[in-house]
């Protein structure tokens, strides 16, 4: 491999000749050989937007000459177009301010900007600190990137996945609105409901989570940019912070604002913790939905077996014909990972000492991973499981008819205690609820039919019933 010599304030460093990064990036590579986790590519993209925004604002405020500003802007566009991939190799486990990653981007942009200027016959120096990082500090640009990345990923990736899953669940709720089945609480038989009602509850969970997250991400719109080192805005021109937020809003199509107090925005990460907590709430509901579906599809002959899930792949290396709820299992694994990430986010956010939080790279890694995993798993779950679910009508009807809890329908007529006696009589004598009820003399056959229609007990008007079990 060929190398070139790069220099920073600490001296010379040997850098791979074909790479655009400089001395500070190389030092980080050599000093933090920790784990395999890298700064996510989503953070690279957001940093490119932020460096482009800074160049535009500095140019507008006459804080950076036009030639360098335009070259920096073009270099950032190259990053956004994927032309400079492979130049951002740093580990998550670095300085907690993310300084080395900020410098990685600064160095790559600076070197690419000089190549652009040289191609125009302008051999002008572009310095990573003096020009690309002008009006910025790692201390304000990294938390800005953390919030912008979180908001953009949620808006552009997570929410479409949530809406698609909601649509699939809602379609099943409508399709199965007349299928009456036994309900369950405490893993025990309960009063009837329809399969459509059960699906509608799952659909509403996703919809409600989208509503909450949609409100929560507004807290990510206040940006730390302009606070520079400790929140005072040192080396930053007047009006830069407001213009930065306005310019970034134009570039991304999302409304951002300058944080009203930069001292808070540099050291506190309360907003991102709140939003991640909402993502954890989504994970909790996804866990519940996936578990419900794998319980209801359990068996298929020796379990509950009321739902039939798609057979996507063989389920066992030793047991022929076995089909497992693999999509449900993927959802539940993602859910526990998100819950673990949320613990990391909370602990990391609690460590904002004095004017800066120094756990930002790990927060960025966890935030990006959480959104990415939730997005991907909802797309997979909706396509490979929910869309292909079908009811096992025979098993649903069998379970419904066998349940003793239907006797609840007699309570308004004869009272709780007598209804208990009827249920006990049915069990002890091995007869049906109908036979036991009529035998007591407390209920006529007509009374029984009026009180014990499963469709009516599930809240359906009798004439709306469309399935033989109602």
C-alpha cells in the first residue's frame, strides 16, 4: 500500500495515499482499535448536510470566501451522492464528543474541496479546521447531527413502515370483522370478541405510537449549532445560529430552529431520550403483537391454533414439516435490542458533566440502530407474516363453543352466583352449558338463546353476523 505524509498540530502521520482523510482521522484509527461498531453511514450523510449548511451560511455572512465555500459545498454533495464512500472508517468507541469523527468529515471535505479547486486551475488551500469547521465545534455540531439524524430517519423511514404495518393490520381487522372467537385474559378463557376486533387493537397500537412519536420528534427540531465550544458561540458570527437552522430546513425539507439556550443543548440530551423512549414504547407494542400472534398460531394441532401463519421456511433441522413463527421471533429480538438500547441512551444522557455530554457517539449509534431495526422489522413482519395470516375457522369455532365463560351472558338474567353454579354443573356432569342451564330451571331454552348468542356477546348486532359460529 502506498502512503503519504499528513501533518496536524501533533506532527506528521502516515496516511493511505488513496484515502481522503488526514492526520487526525488516522490517529483515531490507530488509537481506537475497539470493537467492530463504526459510526453509522446515516451520521455521515447528516454531517454532509451540516457542513454544506455551514459553508452556505458562512458565505452569506461574508465569513468564508466564495471559492472555498463553493468547493466545500460541492465536496459535501459528493458525499451525499455516495462518491466518497470508504473514507469514513472510525469506530464508535472514541472521544465522547465525537471530535475525531467531526475531523474525519472535515478532512475528507477539505481534501476533496482542494481537488475541485485544483481542477479549476485554483490551487487554493482548504483547511479542515479553519474553513470546513468554521463557526463550528464538535461540541455543537455532533449533538446537532444526532438530533437531525434521529428526526430524518424517523420521518423518512420509520413512519412509512409504521403506516404500512397499520394498513395491513387494519385490512385484516376489516376482513375478519364478523369472525367471532373466544377472548382471553390471564391466558385463560374470557368473553367473546371478533377476530377483527383483536386485529383492530393491534392496528391502533401502531397508529397510537405513530401519533406519539410524531409529537415527540418536534423536540429534536431545536439545534445546538451556533453554540460552538461551551454554548457561548465563541468564533461564531452574529446571526449564524438562526440562519443555520433556516438553511438546513431548506436543504432537508424539515423545519429546524436554533435552540433557545445553547448551554442546555450542548450538555443535555433529554429530548433524544424522550424520543427514544417513545421508540421503546413502539417496541413494547410490537413485542405484544408478535407474541399474541405466535400464541394464537401455536400448534398447529396441539396448541391454540386459531391463526395460520405463512410457512416461509423449514422450521427445524431435525423435525420434518415443522413451521415456526420466525417473523414473530425476529420482532421480539428487535424489541429486546431496542429496550437495551434505551437503557444505554438513558445512562449516557445522565452523564452530561458541566458544559458537555461526552457519550454522544454511542447515543448516535444506538439511536440509528433502533430506528433502522424497527423500520426493517416492521416491513418484514408486515410482508412476510401479517399479510399472509389466515384464520383457522374450525379451531376458532371449536374453542368458542367449548368455553365455559360464555355463561357470563346469563349474569344479567340470573346473577353471578347462579351462573357460576351452571358452569360448575356443566363441568362436573360433562354436559354443555345449554343443557346445564336449562336443567336448573332458572333458564328457558329461549332465554338461553337470547342471552348466549356469541355474536351479541362480542358486540355485534345479531343480523350483522356472517359466520356460522355466531
